[in-house]
């Protein structure tokens, strides 16, 4: 992974973020989506492995915060980058307009229960940053109840400081916070809104409220810019991700997640020599108890996400032909990974792994029951 390529988008409080100078349609070193797929898939595979170690090690929790204008692609990024991870250690929290219970507490109250336990990842789909975004643009704090002694305070300015203190506290007590702003252009938002109106299956995604918020575009841009400038620190950086091309935004987010986990560098826990000796004795007893002795398990399916889904898809004859054809086309173009095998199957894998899975599935297709169990 080219590290510099995400450092260009990283803010740690040293350089100033100027939103009007920031390209929203950047595609880095790529000219099209197909070229980025290989790296994306490989990043997901690495993220998958690292998350398993993070979960096993249970030393550090991680929060990935996503903020953006409507239709910038938050949901798609979250779905595609995190969908290969084990549900054991990953949870998404969507923060909407505060409920009356939430609103009767301080604005950070509702986030405590969403903090990740050590070893886990919390995805914040919106967050307390809404309180310096929509809260600032619509001056919501003016309507919020507070004691008289707090009148006359610049609430928003104060919140930047409170957020920095909160994140600093969390960082120093074992939670890493990575903040991602998906920065889409006003034109691209218009295109996405139009398609949400024109295409029936996307209709549920648009609301008249979204269109109204668009009128405050410039105020939001100012609020995002100030938010990044006031709350970027080297411990809890902001990444401003150009989001006009969904595939590039997803690739960059996969790099950010991967680099974060690589920095944490979680290790498989090691058991003590004493414990190892005990289990070794136990192991030998287990082996003795097996009437046929112990035979090494068959080679597991090669490593890639969701082999079960792939295998299940591949057994359908017609689908199998399509997959084989798709793999051949990608091989021809010199790629060695694939992201979406079939239109509605979000499976990923290296081509070699999939070729093996195809062979496995062909073999298994002869049986009625497909064994989709893969342990690692
Ligand atoms: P979708 O992709 O489904 O539209 P969404 O995140 O936009 O997802 P919505 O229910 O449409 O979900 O919007 C959530 C709304 O809640 C946003 O308009 C956001 O600004 C608002 N919101 C979140 N936190 C706060 C807050 N603290 N104060 C006021 N409004 C908030
Ligand atoms: Mg919305």
C-alpha cells in the first residue's frame, strides 16, 4: 500500500484544511475502478486477518467515525469495507436526531454506551460531530435547555474543546479514534439525489429533508472545514476523503482502516509455558482417546472472505458458467482478484482462491449438502 497516498488526505492539526481547494473528484494514481479493485480486495483480506488478531488480543478498541453530507456514500463505504469482518468484534451505530431521552442529557452522553470494548471496532455512522455540524448550521443549541450560568458562552467553540478533551481521554485510556469525512461535491450530490428519485428501488433513500439541507450547503462546508481544523490531532486524525467516485472513496477508506490496524499491530495472545505444558498433556490424552488415531485435517479452503457464499453461488450451473467467464476475463486483463462475482453477491477473493473454490464447489455440487465450514 502506498502510505503517502492516504497521508495526502490526513489532518493532524498541523496543516490547514481548506475545503474550497480540496478536489472531490480525485482518483489518485488510478484512472478507473477496475484498476483499483485488486488493491481493494487485498486490503480487505488483510483487514480481515488483522481484525481477528485485534479481537483475540483485546488490548485496544477502535472507533471509525463517518461524517458527510447526504448521499456522499457513507452507507456504501461502511457496507463494502467492513462486510468481510467477523460480527463478533464489529458494531455499527447510526446516530440520528437525538431522542427525547438523549436530548435530556449532555450531548456526549449517548456515545458512552457505543464505545467499543477492547478488541472491538465501533463504526459511528454520524456522531457527536453532528453537534458542531447540523447543530452549528441551524443553531440548535439556542433551543437547548441549560442553566442560566451557562448563558453567553460560545457553545460551538466550547464543544470543539470538549470533543478534543473527550477524544484525548479515550485515546489515553485505550480507544483509538479515526475520523473520516467523505467529501462530495454539490453537483455529485445533485446527481445522486436525482437517481434516488428516478430509480424506484432507491426511492427509500431520499427525503424532502435531505433536499432542504442542500440549501444550507455553504454553511455546511464552513462547518466541516472548521470541524476538521479544530479537532484534528496526531492521536485522533481526520481524513478528508474525496467522495465523488465511490470506488475511490471505498479504496481510500480501506487503506485508512488497514493502516490503522497495522499501526495497532495486534498480536495473537501467547499462552504461558506452564499452560502450554498442561494443554499438551491434555492433547496427548485426546489423541489416545481417538480409536482411529489423529489424522491431520484436510487442507482448508484457501483464505478469502465468505467462501461459503461463493461455494453456494457456484453450484448453480448457470451462475458457475458466469463466474468462470468473469474470472477468465479478469485474468486476461492481468488482475489477480475480483470484488463482485455476481451482481448481488458481495463476495470478494483472489482469483486463485476463487478458482480453487470453483473446483471445490464443482466437487461438492455432486453431493447434495455443501460443507461451507471454514474455520480460519
Ligand atoms: P440515510 O443514509 O439512511 O439517509 P442518515 O444517516 O442520513 O442515513 P437519517 O435518518 O436520514 O439518516 O438522518 C439522520 C439525521 O439526524 C441527519 O439529518 C443528522 O443531521 C441528524 N442528526 C444526527 N445527530 C444529530 C444531533 N446531535 N442533533 C441534530 N440532528 C442530528
Ligand atoms: Mg439521510
